[in-house]
C-alpha cells in the first residue's frame, strides 16, 4: 500500500445523502451521479453505498461507465447523461442503460436497433431551457415526445432539463433559473396536452436542490453535494455536508538546510533561515497540481505547514521550521474532512484541515476538478458503514 492514498469515507457519503433527502418531499426520487469514477471516489463502491442510502437511480456520462457498473452487478436504473454515438447503441440496449434523447435522427436509429434486438428501451427526453449544451428546444419538445411514442420499441420514461446557474444567489441568476423552470414547465404542459405522459420529471442539480424547491419535481440529481461540498459559496450553509474524500500521505524524509538553500526545481524558493524540510511522496502525477505551490499548506498533527518549491511529478516538500516536532513517517493530510490528522506521537486536531475547496480556491477552480483529478495510481481505501 502506498503512503499516498485517498481515503473514501462512505459514512460521510451516506450522511450527505440523508441530509439531501431531508430537503426533499417524501417520495422524491434520488439520482446520484457517479460519472467520472464518482468524481474520483470510485464508481462501483460509491454506487453501492448510495443505493443503500436511498438512491433510486444512478447517472453516468458515458456508455462505458454504465457498462462498468452493470458488469459489477449494479441493477439500479442508470441514466447516461451525455449523447452517445450510433456505434454505442447496441451496448446501451444490451446493458439496459437509459439514454437521453434530443432529436429525430438518434431516436429513429435507437428504435431501429432496438427492434432488431427485440428490446424495448426506456429513454429520457432532454429539453434545453437555457444551458445551450444539449437538448431539444421548448417548442419542439411535444413533437419529439410524440415521435418517441410512435416507436413501439421505445418508452418515454422521463423528461429532463439542466439548470446552468442554480447555484448562484445573484438576483439576475435567480431570475434566469426561474425562467428556465418556466420554459420547462411550459414544455411539460405541451407534452401532457398532446396526450403523453412525460414520465419521471427531473431538473434539480445540487444548487437547485438547495435553492429552488419548485425544481425538485419527481427526481433530483445531487452531484457535488453528495461528495461533501456546497455547489457554491452562496449556498455554503444550506445543506450541511461533509467531504467524502481525504488525500493523505506520509513524511518520508527529513532534511536540515541552511538559510539561502534552494528547494526543488528552478530554485523558486530559498530558505529564509536555517530550517527542516520534509519530503512527501505525492506530486502532480497523483493530482496535486504544480500550481499549488506557493500557497498550499498541508496538515500534520495540529499544525499546517507550507509546501515550498515546485511540486514535482512524484514528490513535494514542506517547510517544517527550525525546530520541528514532526517526525519521519508522520501522517499528512493534503485535504479532507475536519479532524482527521494525526502524528506518530499522537498529536491531533487543532488547525483546520484543508479541503478540496481550499485547493480549488488556490487554483481558481471548483472542488469537482480537485477530486476528479486524483490520479488512478493513488489507491482508494474505503472506510465507514459500507466499507466491506
């Protein structure tokens, strides 16, 4: 087992799902996105834990991601949120995935292949209400729904849209989200007036779950909330959640250097005084971005220590100060939930643990990118209620 590893706290994930469910009406379905290997947390193990916590559906971004879940024994309905290519249609049908559909060309081809395989395929109609990514227009929704209903080998099992700024509390963005929901409601009304059942209606991502209860409809799709982060600073206190991933490593070397000595490539940092440097076996090939130094501080016991010099592919260095209490082999938390660090001599918990949001702020990005970026070579270790 490597010193550098990602601890996945499944108990936190299940607690997060429980917190989300408390904000929903009874009977509202829960679709947990496990795309991108469950945001870097491990799709199969997260899927099982999410289902045990009450998820009724899962969502992936590619057909292969859905196949991987099926081959692992997952039987829960799986939505494929991105548009596939025609060559993937047989796999969609064989593995009983539920694709989004948006236009006549793909619907006709899906129906043709389904008929040839003797299968009926459930689909969800995606309506573009303002994201301008994928989806049919509001005006075309009823016609596309009618086309689906004409094919005996297709079933309109759901209707969806996606909200682009539901995580923002800015007045203009709130109005934009409400306009999106109004367009969606209008399209749903057209579908029903045409005599069709839109199936499971869903629109709410993490931001909408927290801020727009009218968007919950029949099912919600909490992404980043499931994994322990608010969708934006605007909504930080709406639904209490706890980070699920913890990136940890160990101090593998200690070196005393003199004032003026340079550390790492490029000599970008020199010691202002005599000090001790700790080497950590984690680098940008693990997902610890090179741009995090200077700025990043990691937690060892009850202290925060700055990463100094350039982060290397496989290692980085921290300044421990002139008289460190840190010992070789001490545990280091790069990011994770609060209160999780410790040292060889039992020192624990005082300084706040950095989170993926801490790293994201340093990089000018979002926590999703931090957890998704933790490389496959970092072992995932599962702890908590469903770690077995």
